[in-house]
């Protein structure tokens, strides 16, 4: 059937007009065209504007940058971005603009508002992994080498560390007033104090443990500090008629000798006791930043200090801000000159002058906080002395134009120090120098002695003389704050040093001792800076590790000179290291000064333990439940913390009943045994018991706490008799922790938080017992413990998922109802009115529910600790706070603390545990590894 036509010419019934008016046709349909355009520009569907584009024109960056959208859609896309809470990002300035010196300085100031940068921060940030620690941004570990390379540097070469984050506190006043105040924060039971003759003359650095003044020993420990007394005599000294150093002629035999009583007695007293008490002295305390605030508050309370008003014009009495500031020249000029542009942000110490140091005044004593005003670099290894010898150039004889502090009064002292340094250049290791010796030295700018390329310093093939001049050995003008300001402010920039090199006869070549260069002819002399060198003795145990392992030097210099000194030593072959490298040194005496953890009975140690526990828990709960170790079944009550209080209470003579489900009270506060005399006694007795071959009469005597005679005529005593106490003494009680070192006998690993357990008699019985005495026993295995929270966790997880499904169904239902109630098509409404509102059970309710669920699951995975001693099949005696593979001893070892009564129980097992072995078990393992135990005495 044919389709009917419309036009009459084609057989239809309608006659079409001959002409057509386009304007009339468009005007009649103008309203329809407008409605179609509005519908296209403002769609009613709930979608994003950039989704209107064809798929081949869509780009991911359109959700961030509106300029990537077509012009006709940019405005609507901009409104959607603002409504979604994502304001458009401004264009980032070009790199050329950001790298301008003035803009770079502002960026550095902004980035270190929370964490202070060291002077070598920029150098480290390019080569190290940086972490935030103790209010500083510190290098953690290098990105190019492993821990083994750093160990080789410390053992055979030179390892370099920047420890300028240590805070220096200066006490100035009469000697007797300082000693009387510091006597309140020290305890003679812990060893030598500030008044020891070994340290009072200022030629050696000392170390002492500080306590709270209102605490009773052995409680109230704060932390260990290093200190140096300013030496008596010297140019400008206020003391009357002192020799440069008392008894300095008797120190000629210190080179290569050890610390003994003969050295102390060789220093003869020149003045009477009354004159020594009234002498004006200075004392520098080097404090770790973790407990710096605690020690500062304690000193203010002891000496009754009052802070002086600030003199920096701001009226603030707080410490100066830890940020770099522009110099006056950079503030006045819009463009910095090439000579100072590279150095205005090179050092944060240039902005702290002697008039800006925070000071506290008391009766005849002044305390100055020298925080971030001194640089301290640490060199470790046998070649550290060779690196210093080639990197540091002593000053030449005095000439006109030298700095104000460089005068004739210091000429003789510097000449003797230079002579001593040249005579010491032949030693092959810092361990050959007298322990803790302080050496003052004045050197030239280390940038003038840089090699063309990185070289390795080596020892000289010469023989050291028997007699060494030591006159004026520890004297240095670095103790004067005005001198430090002059040295810091007179430091030339890198551009000036490079320009000076280019003006030499051989461009680019400048020797440190060449004072006749082109710059010297123009009156631009190389700056001089005073430094202090402090020797650090290494290992003195030839059985376990090489003699002198860990020895080195500490270099102290005025602020602003950290980076030049650092680069000078790196160019001489020193390997840079971070915080992690202190752990791989493998010796507690070496790594304890700059490495964590702190003693657990201090406030700083408890704060750090809580921070590390929180980080470990966050990492643990980021894992899916199937990948988390079940510590309940492993028998680990506290995998991320050390419950020292609970452990000591359970080992005390009257422990709290852990089966009652009550949290033990904190009435019995634990402490660490620090008495060197008692630690030496315990160590010697334990060593004798481990070396004894006979076991019959000895074991019975030990178990009955009766003295007996061992082979060789030695007597075996119980622990209380060894310590000289009846057990109820206030000094030694059940709440005492003993520092120990555990070493794996055969195969096995030791990690942090590992358990130190006492063995059972069946562990050494039969054939396995015979093999254990040959150190071939692998140890028992912990059986699976019951998990009472397993079903509860599964039930809570199922209920939580069901609640989330219900909420999702309600949200979908309410969203559909909101869409149906919207205006019908064809009506022009505002976008805000057309958009459906969020239902009341939206993300906020879901977030609260998920937070409550996470908290509940954390309690079910890691329940509260009520029992530590009997948490597993073997009794827990202590924990390992730092462990791993020791490169120096080539075995797995760790350091930790053990309850004192547990050591007594270990001694009682001598009958069937001949070598007094203990078991070590990691938190994520079921294997008990046999290990030897010894008491740490240093």
C-alpha cells in the first residue's frame, strides 16, 4: 500500500506556499529554542559537568584544573568544585621563581616552624631519610648504603655524625656554689660526680647521672649528661696567679696510657681550698633533647633562678625562635648580592648572638641556654684522627689584621697546642690518646684546605715521641660568648671563598696555610675559629671485640661553621651516618650516648616508650586481620610495650594476685640498679658461677642460700649476700631492674620487645640436657595458648557488617524518595533546590560507628595487661629493649633489663643449669632460643 503524500504536487491534499519567511518561523518558535538551551546548560540529572563531554574529550585533570574544560562549561564546573569542598588550586610558581635566594629563605623558615633544622640539614636531606625526633629534623639512615657499610666505617675507617641536637647549658659562678647546687641532683652511689679531681681541672670530659632533687635514691632519675669544666688560668682569666693547667708537666705520659689513680694524683694543687672554692668557674652540660626541659626546670628549682628580661627588642622572655632569618643587607636590598645570597640561609645559628641567649640569674650563679649556638660533630673509627689531621689546619703565627680575640695573649697557648697537635699526628688510632682528653685548637677556614676531589685520609708512617708537650692543653677562647659571635659573624660566604680562589695565581687552588694569596694582599684574611676536641675511648675488652673499637673524637665549634667542617671531613673520606648507625655499632657504651632507648625508670624513657607503642599499634592494625600475629595465642601479653611495673610487682616478695583480674597498683615504683660497686659484684659472681665446673655441693649451697667453697678456693654466695643486703634494704628491693646483655648461643634472632625467660628443669633433662651443655640445644617451643576473645571478635565483625548493610539500604531508599519528591521535568528550579539533601544517617553516623568498632576490636586483639611474669609457659624475667645482629661480635645479641629477684631464681638453677642459660623468645615466634646472660656494668 502506497504511503499518502502531503504536497498537492505529489498527490496530496495540502498546497504549500511558494515563499518562506525565516524570521517569522524563528520568532514563532523562539520560546522553544530558549527552553532547549536552558535544559542543555542546566541539566536536571545528578552528574558532573565534565561528564557532558564525550568520552574521548574527558581528562582526569579536569577535576582539578578548570581551564582544561571548554569555556562554556567552566563556570558551572567551578560552582560544582566549590560546592564539593574542593576550592581550585592556585597555579604553582615556577621553579626559577621558587629557587631565588629570598624566596628560598622564606620557604626554609616556613618548613622549620615545627622542627628545627641542623646546619647540615640540606646536605643530609639529599642523601638521607629524615625523621622528626625531639623537635628536630634529623637524618635517620643513608639511602645509598646499608648498616654493614657504616659498621665498616666505624671499625676500620671513620664514621661521621652530626650530634648538634644535643643542648648545651652553661653554669657560671663560684666553684663552691655550683658544686653545692649540683650535689642535690647527683648521687654518689652512681659513681664520680662533678667535684671529682679527675674532671675539675677541665682537661677531661665527664659523665654523670642526674636525679630529681626532691626524690630519694634510687628513684627519680632524669638522664645522663656529659660535662666539661672551663680550665683554670689562660689569657683574661679572673682567677689569681694560676698556672695554665695545674700540674700540666706531669701529663706527658698520658699518650697511650689508661685512666688510673696515678694520673689523678699527678695534678698538684697550687691554691688553697678556700681560694679554689671562691674561684669563678664555668661548666658546660651537654644534655639530650628528650630530657633537656626536665633538667632545665630542675636546675631552676635547685639554684632558684629567675629569668632575665629579653633584650632582643620584642619583650619576650621565651627562647629565641628556631628559624633562619635574613640579614640586614638582604632586608634592605631586593636582590641579594652573589656573595651573600648563598649563605643567608646556610646557618640557623647566625641569628643567635650573645645578647639573645636566654639567661637565668641566681645568687652568685648564672645559667645560659646555649641551645643551637654550638656545633658538635662526632667522629668514630681508627682513621678519625687522620681525617682531622688533614681537614684541620692550625693557625700560623700572629700577624696584623687578625680578629680581635686573636692577640698576643693567646699566641703562646696556640703555639703549644699546635706543637702538640703536630706531635699527635703520628698516632694510628684515637684510642692511643688519654681517655676523655680535651684539646683546644685554633684552625683556619676548613674550606681553604679542600682537595680537588674526595680522598681518603691515611695514617702517617712515623713514630710518636715519648715526651709530648701539654702546656695549655684544654685552653680555648671558645668559652667567651663575644668571641663566638665574632667568629660566627666574620664567616665569609661560599661565593667570597670561590672568588678568593679565582684570584689566586693558580685559579681554583687555595691552600689553608697560604696567607700570601691575592685575597690576603687586599686585606681579606682567612678567618680563624677556635674549636675543642674531646677524645672518646673505645672498647677495653679484648676478648669480645678489638681494643679501641668505637673510639674517636668529638669536635665542638661555634655556630655557623657546621657545614664547612662537615664537608671538609667528608671530602677527606669520612662516611656520614644517621641515628640508626648508632645501633649497629654493637656496643652499649658506644651507642648509649646518642641512641635510644633511655632508661625505663625516667620520664623521657616512658614518654618515648608510649610514642613508639602508639606507632607500633597503628602499624599493626593497618594490616588485615588475617595478616596480624595473634599475640594471645603466642602468649605475649604486651607485644609493643614493656610492663615493668607489673613485672616488678609480680617478682616482688609480696606480689599482687594477678588472677583476681584487678589492675596492679602503682605503689611499688620500679627503678634501675646503677651502683657500679654492686653491679661489679653481681657481674663477677655470675661470671664465676658460669665458669665453675663442679655442680653438686655448689648447687645445693646456692639453693639453700648458704656460702660454699668452689674449686679454686672461691666462695659462692646468694644474691643478697653478694650485694651486702638482707633483701629488705631500700637500695635493693624486688622492684629493681638490672641491666643485662643476652647473647644467642647458636642459631636464633633477638629483636626489640623479646622476652627473657627462665628455663624449666625438664628443658635440660635427658639427652637434650646433655646437648644443651655443648650449646647445641635449639630450645623448646611455646604451645598454642587459648584465645578467649576469638568468638567475640567474629561475632562483633559479623554484627558490624550487618549494621553497615542496613545503613546503606536506608541511604539508598531515602535518596530514591528524595529524587521522586523533586520538581517535575520542564520546571525551571535552582540547582540547590533540585539537589536532594543528605539523609540524617550519612557519613557522620557511619564514622562514629566505625570508630567505636575499631576501638572495640583493638581491645579484643590487644587486651589490657594484667599478667607479665606468667604470660607464657616459661616465667618471664625481663625484656629486650634493643637487639639485633652485632657486627662487632658477629652474633645475635641484645640489651635489656631483668627483675632482680629473677636473677636470684636463675642462680638457684645452677644444679641442673650449669652455665646459667636463659631463653629468649621474640614476640612473633614460638621458639625459645638459649642465650647466655651477663650484667652490664658500664
